[in-house]
C-alpha cells in the first residue's frame, strides 16, 4: 500500500487515513451511509468496507449501532480497524471474500447491510491493485446481493449505491427475494441524467417499488468556477451528517 494521508469527512468530525495512490472513498460512501435507515441498537454489516468510510460515517450519525465490516483486501481491512479505533468507534472488521464469508459472519443475521460494489465491468483496470479491485467488478453484482440478503434477518434492510446504468442488475438480483424497493437517482446538476442510484430494499417484503425525485448534488447548472457549489441538501448530508 502507498503512503497514507488523512482525509476529513462530515465537516472534519471523522478523520480517515487513506492511501495516497490507492483507492480512496469519497462522497458516494457518505451518501451510502446517509441513506441507511439504521437506528440505535440495530446491527449493520458493510460488505467491501475498504478503509471504513461509509460504516464510520453511519456510526457517527447513529451512535449505538453494532457495526461490522467485511473486506477482501488485508491492508484495507487493517486500515478500517485503525480508522475505527482512531475515531473511537467500536467496529468488528473481518477479512474475507463475500462469496466465502468467514464463519463468524455466516452465524449472524443483521438488521441492515450496506454496500458500494465496484462500479466498472469493462475498461482498463487501475495499475494499483487496491484501486483496481475496489473499482472493477470481479465478483458479479448478483453475488453481492445474494451475500447481503443471506446476512439479513427477515425484514432487514439492504442499502446500495451504484452507477445508474447498473440498476437493471440490482433489480434482477432482488427479484422475488426483497421488496419495498426505493430508488433514489443522484444527479450532479439539475436537468442531467442520473449518474448514481441509491437502492433500498427489505428482505422478504412485498411493498411496491418507489422511484423517488432526484437528489441534486450541485447548485449551478454547470461547473463555472474552481469552488464547491453543493446544494443545501447535499451540504447537509456531506458536511453535517444529515440522513437522506
């Protein structure tokens, strides 16, 4: 792993060590955490937790959750442990592949599972191994969803963030196994196509699918200056730990 740098999240309330040249989590991880409807006393598992950004953002917003993470890359799993300890957040980080989950995780049912699966299925893989594995799909989307649903208690909630053009794969994986699905399109600027979707579903539920109004990240219709122009809603989520 390359040298580390410290990044601030949620207005600097969370300090996260991440590799300078490897994969670094950003706004998508914070959005994922904001979308999970966990409450104090409930248990949450993050699949592919990386350095721990999403799960730790969630724990900062919702104190009192029982937090677990699964990460296939040993160096990132160790980094997640260190980041949790540095921020004073209890978390159990497991190293392993989601298709061959550690026995201690297979024995547990969770109230919530969150995940930010790799976005890319084609193209050139990043030369740095950590970044390449985090960004390019090796394990199919169906396997991510299967692993998540297996770890959920009946009625438990799954929250995913993913590229909008992968929505069909997500819905296919959820078919006949989860319902009460909500889809939140995330757009960079008003009037543009969604680049991301946040999908929530409940294991075994039968409620209808809901397509929500888009969440707009940036205020201006185009990027006109080298300055942050977040909408008030995005500012609240990314800087003030507001829930989606």
